[in-house]
C-alpha cells in the first residue's frame, strides 16, 4: 500500500521508529482524539447532527495505524482486503457485517 510505504519512509527519515507495543498505544491515543472530538461536538451524543471531527485527527489515526502495520510487518492493503472478504462472508451468511450474535 502506497500510504504505508510513505509512512514507513517518514518514520525512517525522522528516526521515529518504535516498538510495536508503543505504536499500538499511540494508535489508541489517536483514536481517542477522534472520540474526544465526537464527544465534544455532539454534547456526549445528545446532538448527533452536530458531529465535527477534525480531519487532522483522522490523519493522525491513519498514520498511527499504518505505522503499527509496518512495525508488525503486515501489509495494510492485504489486511484490508482480508477484512473486506471477512465482512462480505458474514453479510452473505448472516445478513450483517457484525461479529456479535
């Protein structure tokens, strides 16, 4: 995936390498920032039509996720294809993409 290669090059150029566990913790923090934007902008969900998530927060989460994939030696494109196939199979079998019963 081109975006994963770009993140890997950026991480290498600026010597931002880290252990996968720390990358995962960073990803959780970045997703938390998206949740914080959603929480704040919707008054804790009371006003869902006012949802406002900053695009740079989405970008931060994507950067972190691609850095996790790279640190784990996982091709993000292949992982995404696998997930799409899994969801499609679930929809075909159960009518829902969710894994819950």
